[in-house]
């Protein structure tokens, strides 16, 4: 091989060697960059996982703190449903959601409670509940006293008890406990005298009258029919919640005292639910100072908060 050929061959091998070095260097740089990106991706992924874990932990914590319990009930319209609606916002903050299935209590309301269709009802006093238990074999109890609705005598014809004439016609409720209450206020007003023995039973009817001083014609009637037929009587006696619901403007003649009154309206429950936390919160809200003030400001003596021990 001449010198020129040798020189060309050497030049070619030099170029090949230089190219090899360049490729090796480039490959080494590529591997280094790739490794850094992989490490960065791993760190980012780990941080995201940690963030997800923290978020999930926060979500779980929030879920626990806002978890609510729903209790279902039936009430009378006035004032019972109004009082329930007044305390609903406060109870929601405490994790209790109250659902009113109906605002018209009737003869089936205690049966629905006993059968587990509802969790509480709020429309009656304890003597009435006890009589229902006795007749039907239920084991319903009071979770707490809330308010008294003094049974009251009204008239569209007369403004004071002194104006009631002898022989006046009066309509009174015919159910056991409310009839006793009506007869008692007639006795307190000086119109009749009752057999002393009925005071211990909290139950009476017209046969319990020993002296009808004003010769009253007393009509025993279903309480739901008294206000619709009030024009037929000289005066009538009914529960104040019924008078409030009917928005009557009749004159108030006299009513029972709220002091030591055994006829406080109660929240009724099944015996096994008396200490249920949601029920206890409901009763506490209805007995609170705030609710008591609402009752006093709203009903002008027609509904009176119970005296709490």
C-alpha cells in the first residue's frame, strides 16, 4: 500500500473512532437525563399518593362529623308541628334529622308508634297515653313533658262566666280524660259539683255530677265536632290547640290552671327508645329556654311551657 492509501485508511479509522466516542457520549447523557426524570416522576407520584391519603382521611373525618340520624314522627298541627319545625335547624347541627310523616294525629297514631312505623309522636298528654296503653296492651312511654294546653270554656254569646244563664247549653269533649278536665273547670267556675272520688281517677262523665247548680244541659261530644257546631250552644269547652288551629275568635270565659297540671303534652316513644340519643336531643331542644320563650311569645297563654324540675 502506498503512502497515500495508508493515509486515507488511517483517516477513515480516525473518523470511525471519533464517531464511536460521540455516540457513546450521547448515549451516556441520555441515560443520565432519563434517570433524573424517572426519579422525579417517582417523587411526584409518592407526593400525590400522600395527598390522596390525606384527602381521603379528611373526607372520612368530615363524613363522620356530619353523619345524621333520621327520626320520623306524627304530630298535631298546632302548636306541635310548629314547635318541631322551630327546633329542626338546631337539631340538624347536632346530627338529628326530624321527618314529620303527618301533622294530623288521629286514633291510629299510637298504633303506628307501637308498630314501629314512626319513632315518636307529639300530640297527647300522659293520662291519655296511659289509657291507650291499658286498652290496647301497648308499652308506650313519655320521653319528656313539653307544654300544657289549658282546656278552656269559650262563648260566642257571652263575655263573662257571670252572664251564663241557668239552663245554659254547653258542649264538652266525650273522651275520658278531657271530659274530666272539662267537668273540673265547670266545678271550679261554681257551676257544678263532682263526686270527690273522681279526683283520684282523673276520669269522669256527667254521671259523676252530684250537684248541677245552674241546671246546665251538658252535651258530651267528640272533640273534633265541638268547634264546627259551636253555634248550637251557649258556650263550649275544648282544647286550646283545636281553638288555635280553627283560629276562632270566641270569648274566653275560664280555663284550667297550668300549675301542677297533669296534662302536659308529651313526646311519646316505645319504651326501648326512651334513652335513644336522637330522641333525647329532640326533647332537650323542645324543653330549652329558647323554645320556652318562643312558646310564651307566640301563643299568648294558650300554650304554656311545663315547669321543669
